[in-house]
């Protein structure tokens, strides 16, 4: 039996027909979405340690790039921000 938190509509049971012809119940798996840049809206290129199964076991610093705005802004947006801050 699934936990009550697993019984939401988004994680509803799906009937799937297997190659053997049987109909079995599958649960849809949800993984953490990769990071999104706040300025450009593009997907962040995060290290492999930040993926769903590894995220609990790895340290916080291994999940983000070690640079200013790491894990928040994309590299292009970071470059733009640093240049504008330097010009002020």
C-alpha cells in the first residue's frame, strides 16, 4: 500500500499493458527538475550529484558550481551580472 502522500492525483496509478499481455499498475515516478536560471529561464547545467537519487547523499557544495551565483544563474547570465557589477 502506498503512503498517503503518494496517493495524490499527480502520482495516480497508471494501468500499463506488459509485453506478456497482462495489465499491471505502475506508479509514475517524479524526479527533481533541474535548476532554471532566474534571469534567462534556461536550464542550468548542474553536476550529476544534484540528480534525484544522489542528492541526499552528496554535500551541498557538490550539487552547485562553485562560483558566484552558482546554482542560481546560468553561466551566460553570471558573466553578464559580473560585468555590470564591475562597471558600476
